[in-house]
C-alpha cells in the first residue's frame, strides 16, 4: 500500500508542479501503479488485475528495465578499478587519445555519442571494455551497444543496438532484379 501512495504522491506532485491537473499519466508511472496494484491484488485475493476488470500492467517492460538496472549495479567496483589501473598503461597512443576523449565527455556530462570504427585486430574490444569498466567503476550506468550480435557478445553486458534501443527491424526481403 505504501508503494501505491508513493506513486500517487509522485503523480500528484507532477500535476501540481506543472499546474496541470489533467496531465496525462506517462506510461511508466501508470505501469508502476498497475504493477503495485496487481501485486497487492494477488496478495489479498489471489487474482490478477485482468481478472477483476482492471487493465493488466506491462510486466515485461518493467521487469526488463529493472533487470538491466540491477545488472549495472552488481559490478564489483573495486575489482573494476584495479582492472582499469592495470589496463590503462597497455593502451597505444590512438587508443589513449580515444579513451581520454570519451572519458572527458562522460565525466563532463556532455551526453555525446561516439562510434568507434577501426580495422580488425586493432583492439577495439579492449578499448571499449576498458571504457565500460571505467564508467562502471565510478558507479555509473553504461549501455554497451553494438551493431551485430557477435560484437555485442564480446562486451560485458553488451546488447545489439536494435535490441537495447527497441529499434524496429524490417525483415522483409527486397526482391533483387535478375
């Protein structure tokens, strides 16, 4: 019950702050309230919300966000810090320049996007892993995305861009002229 009142209080604060009592409830807040209500409903009556005529929450969306967040919070920061200290001296000049540029942007909170492109065998994965470890060692959350599944598997916590960002994929084949 405490979670319900906290969610409703948050919604009330948003409505008061924006001076808009008719503010549409954003999907995330609505979903959190529905999840809390459904948990309470199951505990009290053993029934899901849809069984009592209330729309069901989108649990996969909520659970997926929580799993991603919790995974990012589970890293051993001390081990990562030690790993970072051991790996930085192994960077070549170009890698060090890229590392310093990206970490400066992260630490300054610039919100920039970087695409690392180099020929095979130039230790891109090593550099990216070092950047991920550095950010995670600072207790920050980082999203490691790659363009292919193979590349994503090489990164700790890596995902394909279309999966992580929910980008639509058009799987229709295009007829090639003969």
